[in-house]
C-alpha cells in the first residue's frame, strides 16, 4: 500500500491584514489507474483527461497567472489533492487538518471535470452562499460575454436528479466543516471512468474560458 500526498503551494496575499485570510483552491489529481478485468498494458490505462487532469490544469494555470501579477489581498492555497476517487480522502484530510487556522479560511474553490462542457455549459454551485455568493455572482455578471452558459445548483440537480452530484467532489468536505465552497463541473459523459477519457476529447477553447472564470471569481473573493 502506498500513501499519495496532497501537493500544496501558497501564494501570499498583498494586504498586511487580509493576507492572514485564505482561499483554498482544490482539484484532485488521482485517477483510477487501470480498468478492472482487463489485461495489463497501455490499452487498460484510465488516462482521466477530464477526470481530473482538466481541473488540475485549471488550478496550475490560475496559480501561474496570479503569481505572475500583483498578488490579491488575501492569500491563496493551491492544493492538488489525492484520494478523491476512494472517498474524497485528500480533501478530507486537508479540510480537517489545514496548514493554517481553519477559521482563517474564507472559501474553497474546486474544479472537477471541467474539460468537456456540453453546449459551453458549466455548473457553478455555491453561489447562493450569503458570504461569498454575492462576490462570485458579481464576477459572473462581469464576464457574461465569455460565451459560457453558467448554471447553478438547481440546474445541476435537475440534470442529475437524485444523484447528489454536488456532494461527490472535494468541495463537499469544506462545506461540511463550515467553509463555503464554489465548485465548477461540466458534467459526466460516456467516457467517465473509462479508458476512452483521453486528452484529444477535451474542449480546450472552453476549458480556457472556464479557467478565466475561475480566476476572476477567485480574484473577486480574494480582493474584497
């Protein structure tokens, strides 16, 4: 048995007071490995391009762009978490034992399967929270011309009735511990957890627009 790690980096905030408050951005980097019941070899590998290399790519890109410019007022913890496929293990550990006081964490932003939006639709949940929801919605209104159809919690439940889709990724652990999350998800598809979840099926222009939306919402929460 091996114990894969969470990979964590911190971007210090620029404000002398607000830098002691944190946003935690998460995306799980683990996959399921190889397909069960198939002979070993390349054809059995579950590449996980959308689940969840797409989310990790957004996390890395947002970290790169924010680090290259003026830092926002609040600090940001970027965490590529493991063990999501086994029961949200990595985010459970991180939210239970964060590297900073839990009371100083103002929000979680999570990306899970954001690379294959149907009709440029992305589900952004958590925008109804009274603390961070108004800031997230403000950022969404400001980028209304980004050619994305942004839907919320009710639409996600309507698309996947009874499946508790918004409880099945890492942001749920933060919400259960009183930290409000904003999550990004473009929906399941026929290649979900299959050997056919390959990089050539990702919608890279849409993924870029989603990354910009994640960045803008992060800046809105981190800067106000």
